C-alpha cells in the first residue's frame, strides 16, 4: 500500500464522497489512488474554484468538503476559498502537494512555506510537525468527532 492509497482509504473511512481539485504532476499518485476508490475526483479549472466547491459542499452537507492542489501557486490559489470556509465555519480539508526538501531553494521555483501562508490568512491550521515515514497525521480532527 502506498501513502496515497492510505490517504484515500482514510478519506473513504471518513465518508468523503468528492474531492475537488486541479490535477498536477505532484498529485499524480493521489489521483491514481482516487481513480480506483469510491471517492469521486471532480476536476476544476482553477484551484480557487476547488476550495469554494469544497466550502459549499461542507455548508450544505455538514460534512467536510475536500479540495486539493499542487504545490506552490496551486496551494496559494486555494487560500481565498479556505479562508472563506473558515470565516463561515464550514468544514473543509485542503490537501496540497509539497516538493521534496532536498529541492528547496535549489531547483524548484515553486517552493513556499505553505503553513506560514495559511496562518497569515488567519485560518489557524492545526500544526502538524514534520513526521517520519510511518507515523500518523494530524488531519483526523478536521472530520469531527
């Protein structure tokens, strides 16, 4: 089982029906895992649209809406919709790609501190420290009790 398979299995266990997003190279493994799951991937033309669709899904159903984007500008394009969901108290989970740390400031022009950018929008995400392979993740709280 790959990490993307595990993430999709967690989404299925949480009852996620849809993931809204814009395909990107760094999200390829996750998209392949979604394709073979019960979760429907809904492609959009812009990441901001994905975040707003997840926001509205959360408002209408009470279940967490899920959106995804690739790294760098793709991640920052989610922020307006994520901030709107936060202000409206809509349940939303945003998943973004991140390039390898070995590429940071060397070959990738899309490297940004995504956690810092989200904090600057006053969304106050739960801090999840960088974990070693095999450890759990902090995203479970986003789906409620």
